[in-house]
């Protein structure tokens, strides 16, 4: 039998049977579970790997499979964030709004008419200042917490406030009150609207009541009783 003469493959082409194992087409479907037939069996070409020309299987410069399967991570990498929809599969941490622990001792406290100004603030607890302050009644209407060497402890309420709220409250405060540190009886320091020392000349010391609410109640009691008969 004479050898069948075949034309030489065009430049850049190579027969599938001459390709390497990784370069051959992958079988699929029911035929994938069967063993490949020999190309020399009964002189018939292999049905899965036919004697045909496939472009792009040139050994030199062939594209190889990646060293790792897609989606795998090199050793030592942290686990990706399982939540979808984030660049790089990582979720950026949410930046929490800054809050300040603030002490209120006067007309903004819970039993006073100005308490509505604290809408949006979170109440933490009731406390008392360290015995280094005096509570003054300024101009017959405003409470002022003023530092004193021979001070007493004054009742106050602690709230977590946003900077936006504190800036708004600062505009409500009359001249002579400003943000400053206040030491609490159990040691920590918070902020409050502290009165300037110049307010002493305009104020009356009401520290003996221990707090603004107690002082207001003491003024209301005589009015409730009314004038006494002789």
C-alpha cells in the first residue's frame, strides 16, 4: 500500500494529534466518559481528535494554563470578604460620626424648659462635678458653672453629642459661656459650657442647692404657697 501523500500544513498550523496534552481540545458530554479510540484502529481517525488542522497550536509562544486555578489565593493571604459588590471583594469600614461626652447642668437638663435643644443627643447618665466649681445665677436668669478653689460638687447630666449639635448650642449661649473641660467626681474629664470668671460680678452663688433643678424648685415652692395670713 502506498503512503497517502498529504500536503504540508500551512505556516502557523499544526495537527491536533501532534499537539501536547494540555493543548488538545477537551472532550465534553457523554463521550467524555469513554476512553479515546486509537487513531490507527481499523484505519479510522480518532473521533474526538480528528485528523484536522487547528489554528493557534504552534509550540513556540503557545499560551499556557495559569499556575493556579482562577480565584485561588497564594498562601498567607487573608480570607476575602464574602459580601459581594465591593471592589477587590473588600468592604470599606464605615466612618462613625464623632461624638463628644458633654455635661449639662442648667436649662438644658431633662427637667428644664430648654431640654428640647438636646434633640439628637444620647443621654448617658446623671453625675456630679468634682468639688471645684460654684453654681451662679447670672443676671437673675442664667445658670453658670464657674471654677473655684473652694468649690462644691454640682449635679449634671452627661450626653453624647455630635459636633454639629454642640456648634448650634454654642450659638445659643450668651456671651461669657464657652466650651471647656469639667472634672467629674469620679475622676474623668468631660466638656461643658463653663462660665468665665467675669460672671462673678453679675451672679449670685446658689451652690448650696447642689444643682440647678433643685434651685429652681426652691424658688417655685414659696410661690405655690402664696401669701401667708397674719
